[in-house]
C-alpha cells in the first residue's frame, strides 16, 4: 500500500491490521485497488496493490466536522458472554474531528488538513484474551486443602473399563479432584458428594497445612510467607467453579477494561509555480495507544485489583514531497521523496507501577496477577525516493521509473529469541517435595491421588514461600564478550539491534493502443534486493558450515566435517538477488461483431471487453525474520538454573549464598551474571536436548519467492446501468518462505521396542515385560539393553525410565515421538537427533509452494437514479504446504507444535500439501446504496414543503453483506506418534494428526454442559495414530460458515446551499448473528483429540479482523454507532 506514492506498509510484520495510517474517507481524493495483473509500475509483491492519493485543497473553502459515538447500552451481548452469564462488555467511543481545505494564495497555493481523536473505552471477557484465570478457593487460600479420597479397590483395567467400588458422577468415574464434584455456580459440594467421616472413602477429605500434625517442623512458625502473601493480594476469590479442580482452585471471570487514546493529524500544501511546474508536501501523524491492558496480544488486566500485563504505544508518521514537471505536452516527470515510520512499544511488565521491582514468582496451579517480562519495542523507518517519467508517442504511452526503499528496523526487547531475560522463582513440588525431610518435612496426606498430592505440595510451597528453583537468562554484549547483569540500578539490560533491508526497483512499461478496440500493456520490473544485514555488524553470526536439513539419525553432525561453529558474517544469508526481472503483459480487447450469435453475446461496439494478463512478482523478506535469527545466536543469552537443594548451578553461572532461605527469609530474587564468556558458546558442545540451546538459521543461499499470476476476464455492459464480469484467476507460488525444525528427534529406531512395550502393557505386565499376571510372559524390549550399552544407564535407571508413569502416558497415546524425545533428554548414546549440539534448529528457507485457482463473477450497477448495487461471488481453491508467513518470522523465532503451519514430517513435504488454512471455497459479498425517493427532486413528495421535506427527504440506506464458507482445519491426536519435526520446543514435541475411523463432517451442534456449540459431538470417529504413523491428511475438515450484515441509515439536512448536517446510524452485525471459530483458532477450544475442550468453539465468536480495531465490519455481536457530520 502506498499513500501519495510513499510506502504505507509496516515492514516488520506486514499485514492490514498493522497498517496504522488511519485515513478517513474525507482524507482521500482517490484510490485504486489492483488485485491481479498489476502493471510493471504498480506491481512489487504478489498481493493486492492499493494506491491512495490524499485530498488537496481547492479555490474554495470546504470542510467537515464530525463526531462518532458508541455506547454499550445500544449493543447486544456477545454469544459466549451470555452463555457464561458474563455482563455485557462495555464499549464507549467518542471520536471527534474535522477536515478543512481551501486556498492560501488564489490559484497558486492551497491547503488541506484534518484532525481526529480516538477516545475508546471497552471491556472484553477475560477468557477471550488471556484464557481463564485460575485462583485459590477460600479454603485453599487459608491453608486447607480438600481432596477426593477414592476407594482403593477402584481400578482401571487395561481395556479402559473400571472395576471395584468406584464413585461416579453421571458416567464419569472419579479417582481424584474434579469440577464435577462441586456446583459450578456456587462451589458447594454437588448432590451425592459429602465430606469424609473418619477413614471413609469415596468422599472429600481435608488437609490443613497449618497444623502441628501436618507441619511437624513448624515451618516459619506455621505462618504464611509475607512476601508471597503481598504478591497474591490482588488475587480475588473465584466466581465460577467450572475450571481448576473445583475444590481448591477455580475460575475468576470478568470483563477487564481497555482504553484507546490518540490523535490522527494530516496536513497538505499544494503549490502551482506555473502551468508546467507544481509540487505538494503532505504529512501524516498519529498516536494509537492501548492503555489499561493489551488484550489483542493476550496481556489484559487479569484481576480487578491487579496491574495490566502490558500496554501498547503506537506512533506513526508519513511524509511525502512531490515535484511534477511537464517537460513538454508529451513528456511528464514526477519526483517524490519521503518516508514512512512506525513505532511500537509493548510495555509488558513495565505497565506495572512497581516495575522493575516486580516479584519474579511463578506459582503452581494459579494465575499470577503480574508478569516480569520487560518491554518489546521496534521502530521501523523507510526513507524512499521514486521517480516516474511518462512519454506519449503516437499510440504508445511509455512509463519508466525507479523506486528506492531503505528499511531501517531498530529493535529493543527483553525477550531475544523468545527467551525472557528476567529472573524466575518457582515453587513446583516436583522440584522441591515438601513431604521429604529436606524439602519441608510435612506429613503426607492419606488416600490421596498422586496428581492431587502434587497440587497439595504446590500449595504448601506457595503459601510458605519454599522456593524450588531459581532460573535467570542473561543477555550478552557480544562485542565486549561479557554477560550483563539483569539490571544496573533501575535500568534493565535489554537486547538492541538495527536491521537494514534495501530495495532498488526499476520498471519500464508501454501501453500501446494497437487499434481503437485493442490495447496492449507490456513491461518488466527489475528488482534488486540485497541480503539483510544488521548494525552493528559485530552481532551478525552464522553457522560456519551450513546446517544441512536432514531428519535421519546418523552421526551427531550430519554431512558436516565437524561441530557447527557460529562465526561473524556481513549478512544473515547469501544469494544472488540482482537478477529478479518480472515481466508483465496485459491485453484488453473490445469485440465488434456486427451480427449473429457473437453480436448477441458481446453486444454492440464498446459494450464488452475481454482482458487477459500474465506477470511474475517477487516477495521480499520481512525484517522480523531477521530479528528471529538474530535473537537465537548461541552465546547471545545464557540461562542459569539452580534447583533445590541449590547445591549446583548451570556450568559457567554463579550461585547465590542465600538460596537456603524462604522468600521472606531472604531467598534471592535474581542471580549474579555468569562468569563465562559468550564466545564460549559459539561452538556448542553435544548436550542432552533439554540443555541444548535453540538456534534460528537461514538457508545459507536464500532465493526470492516467485509468484506467477495470470487471469482472463469478460466484462459486459447490461441494460439499466448494470455491468457484469466473469473472470478466471490463477496463481502459482514457488520458493516461498517456510520455517520448520531441521533437528527433529526421530522415533524410527525405537518404534519396535515401543510396540513391544505396548504389548506388554496390554497383557497386564510392566512395559519392561515384568510383573505379569499368572500364566502370562512378557517380552523384554531391546531398548532396555540399548539404554545400558549405548546410553550408559544402569540397569536400575533403565528400568525406572521404561516403567515410569510418564512412559505409561506415552504408551497410552502412541506417543513414540515424545518418548524418543525423553530419551534425548536422558542420554546422548542413541543419537536420535541429527545434531546433538542444539535443541530446535528453526530453519528459514524457500521450500514452500502454493497455487490458487478461482472463478469470479461480479455484477455492479453504477450509482444512478439514487441506487447503486454490487455483488461479487468467488469460487476458488488455494493449496499449499505451509500457510501464511513462517511462524519463525515472529519475534521469538519459535514454532507452534499444534497448528497446520508446522510440517508433520519434514522428510515428506508433499504430505503437507493441502488446502490453505485461509482457503474459503465460496465467498459472496454484496453492497448497496439507496437514496430513498422521498422529498424534493425525488419521485415521491417532490414538491413537499420545507418542514415535510426535512422530515421525509434526505434519507440514504447502505448495506454490506458477506458470506464465506468455513476455513479448513486439522484434528490432531494430542500425542507425538512419529518424529518430533517442526514445532519441537525444549518442553514438548510435535503433535501428529488424528486418524479418522469413520466418515464424518464438522458441523455445529450443542452438547449438555458445554458453553457454545462444538464441531464434533463424539471423539469415537477419531483415534490416535499408531506409533510411527502421522495420521490423516492436513486440513481435511471445514469449519462453520461465516455471514454478516451491516446496515447504515443516513439523514441529511440541507440547511442552506452551502451548509448541511448529516446524521448517521450504523449497525454492525445488524442481525446479531453469532459466527463461530474453528477449534484451531478458538480462544479456549482445541483441535486436539486428547483435550478436554476438544472441538469446542468457545469462548469468542468471530469478528474479523479484531474487535480491538473498532473500525471494522462484522462485529461479534450487534454494535450500533451514531455519527453527526457538519459539511460546508
């Protein structure tokens, strides 16, 4: 998108929502949208081209004053807010402004300017932006833990059935705490559930952590930690018991507030020197700041008494200075210089008034009211120079020009590579067992399930301030080769870099009118896009030996002479980017058949036009992809961790002398900076997966993504002012950007043993084949021996590993990939990773491809006799092997493990080829503008007297209708059954897709006790794939359809010939129709078969692109907006 020729795109994350130059319609003189077959002058990237020319002043004064208003009193409540009995979200908008233009010097100099101010206050359900906050119940917060004591005779059989004296709620067997044990509204025990008496079972027992019996060591005098208590002060009591465990933790649902503030200013001066020379200068400026929370990025205010988790400050400016010279009647030159600038500051933890002294605590089982993450900020400035020369010669119009863009992306953040550089103190009972003598000496609870026992231990550690671990990531100064302390005084150490991307574009085109009814447009663009670089260059490090993509387990370093070392470089990647020449060709032919069937079809001369075109476009890299790689250089950060009993710490780190204390007793809340030098990590040693660093690297020889575009259309003028068009559109994308994990853990070698372990378990034996029922013999898997001979484990350690509860869970889920990952976390001997120096290797490459074919039909009626109509229908299909920009292009450089952007198997990208995530088979859009034929000059009451005319006349009704079929999505298994390809993080493996057992379609349907509809009512149509298998194909299901109607009613009062007042009422989602998301994108629902919220659409209805913009069509519920405009 360009405004007066100057770039208006935010280049770090280019998308329509990030384009924050918020022009009003009165700012715009004209605009042009080209969706396909752009000319050589227009085309750059393969997407749509939008060119906007701002409004200039004239010889007369003209202006508009306006005021837009919204108030929740006029709105409907959102579907899920109603379903969960949540109050209607507040939304109040007060948006005043004006535009005015006129002469400064008669016939010479003119001005135009505008001012608008955004004052928007709204609330949004917390579960739509943050998730469901979990808090302690009143009893748990006071130190009394409640748990369900199941009868020991109740056992689950290998076939999934239960035997013994089991307690059931409905059809659910209760073995531990469950929300079914309480009333979801009040938290009282549900019918049939009671407190235990004595040693009774199948009832609720209590454990008071304050009593001398349970706390014989008298920890802290049986009083809770004062610093922890202060940190938990903002946490309220629950108001909904449908989440958590119901007895000790539950939900707090509310609508946290958000405010938007900021002005938008534009100014333009035009000057005519003479008939042949003119120039203009135009400046845009705006602030658009989100205060009291940042719900769009999942950082709202969590609790009413707590601080916001972040705020966003956005500042934009755009300057254009243009000089136009008419060299001769046939030669015109336009020279334009300017810049575009976007600034974003995401304050995150800095929004807390206590910053930087925010407690670095991560509590068990509850949601903290604060975050410790420092700011993320970026400033993207694009100086630009362009020149266009137009020459008319006979039947030819030649145009040639140059467009030079210089992107400068300054980045400052406290999360390089997605890793928080602040300290973190955790209280997990898995790291510090309060029931052990060293951990606290508390008495173990009797008859408690292991999961509930873990939660009880977490409650003890939390309330008594018994730290289990302190970890901290330090950022380095690579130039000076030192790690920096977390803060110096009150100043936090932040990562900062500047990325440079330069683009040199040249074009030539000829519009040749071959005959009166035949026009050819041909030309070419030459684009020079050198590789990105970073300032200072001391921070550019790349792998000395290219990291070769291979998923096969072989030597620790595959196809490389030795260990990978990161060395300084001028660029992040190399390649030849000087020869990108994209041809463009277009033809427009108006048939002139005098008679016969062709005359009937095409009509008289100039009634029809046949167009066809072909072109090649190139897509450029976004600067955030560079940020992703820059933040993952080995040695840029170093994580230090010490875990209870705090006797050791990560190599190269420095421990604290106060780690034996409670929080209130002086336990450290940060660690000293490491003593090791960052350069030590440039050649990472082979390590267990959990200890290995992640890296993000570019393919050393990147290519420019190339898109071929072609189209064919027939346009026909019809009676009554209608114009019809039928078109075919085609696109083919090659060498598109892609991201995946090039260092997957491969399960192939252990699958045979994994299958044997499953067979043993089915027989009633342990996975190792021991402990079998009488008359049954188990089989010892060969992996037992391999873990000892190759992995160096003792027989006892191998036995514990293979028979652990975690292994049992992996066996139940067919999660061979996850099991293989745990082996890599335990020993290097089996070599299941191609490169054991690193954990995830996020590989940014050009291996994606796509194609798109569509039939498009449009019918339009030009505005005439008070009526304009338009309708467009698209029947299309988009296919790719990875949708949208790489997830690795995010600032963190990480990859999701659950969505279809992540390849299931990097050995076979063809298996990923499927409908794109954004594909919609059918799209219908219709719009109308109708001037009601009442009043002066109209069909009815044309001679009405003044008062009657003011009442009946001047009405206009507008409408916009949209219908789209649903987006495709995948159902995943919830387990990793094969390798751990793209999407592997240090804590989890890739999730494979589920097997479809019976033909089934996704359709909206209601289930008792579930908020909102689900897309699948029964999980039995799916299964977890067998070990070593990847399940069904990608994106084989289709979500529900989307449709929306917006209406506008405008009443114009003509005060005088020059002055009029316009009153507007606009209804977004006028029919209050709820549109439901697919589980992949739902705020709470999940596409994972193992998830308790599988296939749910909860808990936000669809409102593209986001309610936060407050400038959209298709709100999630009916929104009514009023506006008043004064025009002269």
